[in-house]
């Protein structure tokens, strides 16, 4: 099955079948599980989705970063088909299988750092972060973890404690596990210290020393955990030297550095892992999302001596590292070895930046254009001088987009960032077509606000 590579709208969006499903869903599924579009998917291929009413969309959401290799990548499908004919589940803690070990070997090799490493597999990003913290505590014998403002690490209780945004993630779910401390991230567009890069000399990273005096003693801290580029927090890209400075502070106090590469991993930022873009070697690197090529899988990869700290039986899970997901992930890594998808991510980033910079010149709504590789975004504001977040306008843009054949997501603590997570296999034509729709959305929303485009 090859879907047409263009947007095709047969009905008003949502179509009648999607509407009927929405009614059933309202009765059957809790309202706490939201969805950003009202369209129900029937099938998908590459960077295109087709809904149950036969409408086709370009996909700039990629299953929130899980589909870097495209929907139904042939290599992933073949790997899963082969495994289907062998066995589905035995539980790796009972009768293990070779693909789990081979995948661990591959990730130990591919993650940054030439030191000996080991990898543990689990089912989801949040579960992986939980395990990374367990392992860091077991190794250091220390309780505390430092996380960042605007961070997102998942929806379980510990990962909610690490996550920053209150509504809708945290509100109503407290109490959360303790010994989690929060410090400002390198969000230069909204610097918590009102400083300017580069004259700030990366004050936000160096300020950790102050945190050790006034908030939590360094000898109590097991790990600092950070996303190399904020995902849900709004695709915030720290300055190039930020993580090197942060790691220097961590090393000085024997504090582990955990990189949450769940959204930044697997080519998204123009390298297999974003840590490579920053020239750092995390003690523990957590990956998930596109690792499984669409199947659920997450990995915790770290220095061998750290990963071996928990005693036998201290780590595990019934479905953790299931055979279908391991085979899919091996196919994902093979594809990265064969094709330079990271280079493609950088090309896609450039295509976006070129257009988005023009949009920023035309419309005051666009406060910031930023990104690394194909992890690109625009932050929308009421005015470029005062930078008040434009949350309502961001919602309207997402709605205009899906009504015109483009699936796209917001992000950010103020829900005012439009982010791009298109599959890296998207063609230039599809990319242009998607950006045309986004431009149409900006034009329409800006016109409504009375913002007339400046000719540039
Ligand atoms: C950076 C980051 N960490 C953790 C998570 C949680 O992953 P999961 O939803 O698989 O639990 C996400 C999910 O969006 C994420 O982007």
C-alpha cells in the first residue's frame, strides 16, 4: 500500500465517521486522556496519515517523536513479521532471547562515550526515567535529584515530581515523591535571571553551586537530569557550551548526569543523540520513542559500574524489552547505519528555519524561531517586545492546520509553541506542502488579530 504523497480532503474535518467515533469515545474513555485533533486514523505510510473518512494529512507530529523513520517503515515491518513467526513473549527474566542482548550491545556501542556500558530495556519513557533514578540512587547512595524548570519526564508519580508544568500534568495528583529539586533551564528567550547570552557566561549552569549551598547539599545529590533540548517544555535549545559547564559542576561533586533523550534521540536533532551535538558523555542516557520504530520500547544505557549497582532482581518488568520491540529497534539502528537520516534532519531544519525567519519578519506573533536539526519550533507571543505568551492563537493555528490537512502539535509551559516532529523520511514536496499549510494558518490567525503582514 502506498498512499498518495499529497494532502487530500474529502470531507469537512472531522468527517462523519470520525465524529461518530468521538461520540463513542466520550462515553467509553476518560476525559483526562486528551487528543489534539478530532480525526481517527485508518492507516499511515511515511509522513502521511489517512483518516477513517478517507482524508489525508501530512504528519508533522510523528506520534510525538516516535516515527522518525516514518510510518510503517518496511525494515521495521519485516523485522516484526519475522519475530511474529517465532515467539511473542517469554519474559526476559524467565527465558531470555538473543535480540535483547544484541540490542543492548548496539546501544552500548552507539551512545556517546567509549567507556564500558550496559543497557536495560523497559516499556515506556516514564518507566525508563524511574529506573534511571533508581540506578543513580543505588550507585551513589544519595537520595536527591535535580531537575529543571519546563522539564517533562513523564506521567508516573516520580516522573511527575521531575516534570515542571502544573496544568494539566501535575495539578490534583500530589503528593509526589520527595527529594526532587528544580532549577532554571537555559531558556535564553525567557531567561530566569534576565541575563543575555553570551555575556551571561552560562550563569544558569554555574548557579548550581549556589543551589548546593541554599537548597540541597551536593553530597545529598545522586543525579542531575536534563533533556538536551526541552521537548514538551517548548523545544528550548541551550547554548552550545551549556551542558559542558553543567557536567563540569556535576563531575566536581561526583553527581551523575542523566540525559533524557526520549524526544531528542534517533536522529531528531541532527545526530543519533543530541548529547553528541553538545559534545557530552552522559553517565546515563535514556532513550525511547523512535527507538522502537512505532513499538513501545525504552532504554537506560549507562556506565557499566553504575548500571550494575542494583542487586539481581532489583530491575525488571514483565513485558520489559519485549521481543517484537527489540527486533523493531534493531531494524531502526540498521537503518541509521545505512542511511544518513541525521543529515536529513539538518536539511529539514534548514528548510524550516529559512521560511520561519521570514514569517518572523512578517508577523509580530512570532517571537522566537529555534531548533536543533529537525527538532524545530516557533514560540508565539502577543508582541515581540513584551513576549506575553499567545496560547489561544497557538490553539487556533493547530486547528486551522488539521482542518487544512496538516497534523501539528503545540508545546511549552505556556502552550504557545508550535513544534515540528515530522518523520525524517518526509520528502521535500511534503515538507513544503506542510509548511504552506502552517503559513496559511499564521496568515489567517494574524489577519484576525489585525496583524497585517510586513512585506519583506
Ligand atoms: C523528554 C521526555 N521524557 C519522558 C517522556 C515520557 O515518555 P512516555 O510517554 O513514553 O512515558 C517523554 C514523552 O513525551 C518525553 O518527551
